[in-house]
């Protein structure tokens, strides 16, 4: 026999309008333009109408109130891809029809760094199943050598070791080049870990010769395809959602709002609704479309207001940084700090800052980059941990590359500056800065 129970649950349910607003809030300016175009196409009761001072309505009152000309979009010419550059060179090679096809196929298998990302066995399988060509790995090798002979040098390599050797092979031979080839062929593992002592011991060479060989290797390009357009994702251009200008010490903020037309319900459809009061079905259709148009227009306005209130709060909290551009002027700031000041939920502030960029006189930044944890100094003052990272970066840039600073030594030096940080924390900050361990930073 089933028992009946009375259970009380608390659930948060969002209305369709709230969901629509949150979706609009999260997307950046580029996606917003597309979203508006889609809504205009889907809902005939939504229209753009010219309205005086519409642009000024969305200009922030932060510091000075000046209307600036909208930033001009950058129109970039399409860049040539590595594959296109290589295919142009193929007709100059002495290849028959089949070899030319195989070379084209191999070029299509290169990644954006110029490496052959797949082994020849897998490529031979593809040729069999997709092109019905019975080609062995041995048949592909001479064709691969042709691809590897093309410019840029090093292209078509199956790994970094081969890439560097291919580039050295094209250089005029001298003692440094010959020794560099010997190191890469016989001591590649020691080379990759910068174990200089072992290389000298195994190859019986002095430090002067080793330094000469490493100078030759340092001139090589580990990513021969890196200078061409990315075939996978294309070049990414950042369109800022906010533009900040420093005018005689006053910060002027504005939304990067390209539209000079007001989005709202169609007046024509509103007139039609009053004229079709006797037609219930048509009236219901028009009423539904007009309500949807009003919801969308209201959501856009609410989005603008939320963005401006959030970014203005961030500017207030980080006023010194936005005037100097110095990371050391950043103050500790959490999502909660902003949420409490603008009286919004933390999740709402997170949506605003995770995908929005601001253009400043010092560069373009993602808003979430301005948030950081607090660090307490010995004298009781509180600073951002980004300041500590900045000092760590300075130490790393000024270190003796022949004897790089270990994490323990970096911890001691930061301690002398008044930042008491454990070695493990230094290691974490160093990794966040994209810097390798001391052993791999060593230079001759």
C-alpha cells in the first residue's frame, strides 16, 4: 500500500522573460547584433525606429558626459593559409599526377603549426578507404620529402626534433651547425630538458662550442606554420563592449553601441490591433507578437542598464588602475563586492564580466581580469594578489639566465619585499604567468 506524504520544497522558477534577459545579458556585443537581427526577422511586430538622442541615452555619466564618435570597425584583409601557400609551390616540383595528388593530400593533413599531425600509416588507411588508393607508408615517404622541401623550412615534420633538423639541413655547414645537428640527433632528450652538463660530458665538448650550437638552434622556428592564417578557427578579433577614454584626467565611459535606431514594438502593428478588434484570431496573433516585441525591447534596455551599472562600479573600485594602467594599482575585488554595490545577484555580475571586454588607453581587457583575491602584507595593509604576481614577474625578468631563480629563492626574495608567500604558492603563481621551472629557463 502506497503512503501519501506532504512535502514542502522551495524551487526557483524563472519566467520566459527572465530567461530571455539572462541570455541577452551573457552574450557579447558581436553576438548581440546577430541576436537582434534574428529577432527582427522572426517577429514582424518588432522594428527599429529612429529616435533623437537614442545613442546618448546609453552613454554613462561616469566622470564626464561627452558623446564620442563610435569606434570604426577594423576590416582585415583575408590572410593566406599555410596550405594555400604550400599548394602554390607544388606546380614547381617534378611530380606526376599521382604524386601531386598525394602531396596535396599530405599538405591537407598538416596542422596550423606546419606539423604532420598524423602518422603515415593512418594516412595510408585514409587513402585506401576514402580514395580507394592502395598506397603504403613507403610510397608516401618520397612524397613527404617533397613537401618537407617546400618553404617555410621545417614544414611537414612529424615532430619538433625533425622540424629543427630539417631547418638545419638547409643552412650552410659550419662547426656550430654540425654540432647542433649532432646534439639534436644524439642528445635530444638532454637538449629538451636543458641538461647542459650531460651534453658536454657525452659529446666531449666544451661550453664555448655548446653555446655556439645552441645559438644556431635558437635561430630556428619551432612552429614554421605559425605565421599564416589559422585554418581551423580563423583570426579572432575582439570587439569591446565598453570603451574607456582618459580625457585630461577624466575617465569617459560609453557602451560600444553601434545601433542608432531604437528597438521596440511596431506602431503600425499597434494600429492594426485597434482596427482588428472584431477579429479575435487575428487580434490574438497581433497581441502575442506585440507583447513579444515589448519583452525583447525591455530586455535590451535592462541589459544596457545592468551593463552600465556593473562597469561603473568596477571603474569606481579600480579608479587608480584605469588612470595609470599599472597592474600594481589594482585593488582586491570579488564578485560579491560588485554585486553588493549594484544590488545584483553574484551570478548576474558573473554573466556580465565573463564575456565582456573593455577597451582602455592601455589595452583591451576581459572584465573578469580585474577580479583578484586579497593578500595581507606584514604591516596589515591589503593588496591584490595580482600585485604580488607583478613583483614575481619582475624578479623572473631580471634573473641571471645562467643560474635561474628556484621557487624557494623567489619565495625568499618576495619575503624581503614584504610578501610572505610559501614556495608552493610561488610555483602556482609562476605557472599562471606561463613561466617554466628554473631548470628549463637556464641559458648558456
